[in-house]
């Protein structure tokens, strides 16, 4: 099984080629052109999102910053659609968490079943529904709130309210910036989603993919308890992001390769973003203006790489997300490396659990027909 995984990784994720493409991308970065403009819009969105979250004394201002980052699209109509779906999915996920928590607060089995069901259903919807982004954030939000409320179920309303507030604040900040600065050109039409039909036939690879997601998320609180792992909420976000491959092939093995490739790019992006953040934090930015300039600069470079045509865009996405999470720690410039390190460790722990689940559920290679047949 491990040999099959290594073979798939060798075939489809040539790490040296990935590094070469990333290096070429970094050498081509320039201050002008459409990609630089898009990176500037994204950086402004993040800076406004984080500033408003700090002024509003939000629990997780970095979550508002990530929402501001992910809500920006190349065109104004595309951003409007993304913002609507993100907010709608977040509100639905928060409502589901509030509704179910009284029944699962002290029942670990029921809680695990809820995590599995929501993660699998949300992932399946993100693969087959025309409202894919809303389904994805429904699952992320519901599971995130439940996981964060395990230690103190009475805090779930507080968690739900602030998660909705942070996402709404970041998304609307992005909408404000793109309304002023982005193009009004409609986005290129996307391929029509496959829909919910024939899930046990042609759409079975998507169902299998969703089941992997559900099992992985379901195992998170158990692994967190058994091994005293850090960053439980970050593991949930990690699993959702790694498994959310936009397009699946028709064969389960191809799906596994896409997931593996995305996981490798996430690891590389996380490593780059985390290393850059540690270097930046070592400068001890204690004043607001230098700190926000530092934040914006890292987001600009990550956003530029995100728009790459060399197949390394996901590295830029993940580097930016980790950068935001580590640079934005509390209600002002960071005074310690520990919160950022804890979040980074949580992401790595989530990737490790995902790897174990993928190994156990990795499809077998088809047996070739013998020459005598």
C-alpha cells in the first residue's frame, strides 16, 4: 500500500519540478501587470479585514483576514458570487452546529457521527452542487464550531456568533475593495457541475472522496485526545482544504493522485509561509503600522504566486494562509511566537492524520490482464 502511494507521488508530483516551477515564478514577480494589480487588491482586502476585526475585538482576527483573502476573485461579479456563497454557507454551518450541540455535547459517539456526516455531505456538495462553495463552508463552519466547543459546550453560541461575524467582516471587506478596484468583466463560464444524480454510479469517485473527508474529520477529536495534539480547529480546516480538490477524475486512483499532489503543495506552501513568518516575527514588530505593512507585503507575494500558470498556485494560497495565521495572533501586533507555532503544529498534525486515512483507503491498482487472456 505504501509502495503504491509512493509510486503515485513519484508519477504525479515531481517535487524537484515543483520547486523549479516555484523558483521560476518567484523570479518573474514584477510590480506591474494584471497579476500585480490582483495581488494589490487582495492585500488591501486582507489589511482592511484584519483592521476591522481588531477594532471589533473579534476572537480570531486572522480568520477575518483569511476570509478577506479567499473572497477576492479576478473580477467583481466573481467576487460577489464568492462572497454570497461563503457567507450563506457559514451561516448555515453555524446554525447546524447550534442545533446539534445539545445532543452531542456529552456523547462522543454522537459527536463523531455528526462530524462524519457534515464533513462528508459538505464535501460531496462541494464536488457535485452548483453551490459548491457554500456547501464547503457549511461543512467547515459546522465542524469548526463543534470542535472548538468540545471542551466547553456552553461557549458554542459565542463561537458561532464570532465565526459568522469574522467571515462576514472579511468577505464584505473584500467586496468593498473589488467593487472599487476590480474589473466588471463577467468571469469565464465554469463547466456545469455534475449534480446529485447517479451518486452510486458515475459519481461514485466523488462519494468515496467525501467518505475519506468524513472519516478524517471524525478522527480528529479522538487523535487530539489520545496524543494531546495542538490546534484542533486548525486540523479541521487543514483536512477540509486539502481534500477540497476542485475537479475529480473518473477513476479513484486519479482522485488519489490529485489529493496527494494538493497535499504536497500544501506542505510546501505551509513550510514557506511558516518560515517567512518566523523570520518576520523575529524582527518583533511592535507598532501597528510596520506590522500591517509586513502583513500586506507577505500577502501580496503569496497572492501573486496564487495566480500562477505554472501549476504552483496552491503553494501561494497556502503560504498566504499560514502567513496570515502566524502574523495575526491577537488584538494587535504579536508579542510571542507561540500562538503561531501552535497553529502551524495543528496543520501538520491534520496532514499526518489525513495521510494515514489516505493510506488505509487508497484504491488498489487495477490488475493487468494476463498475456494468455
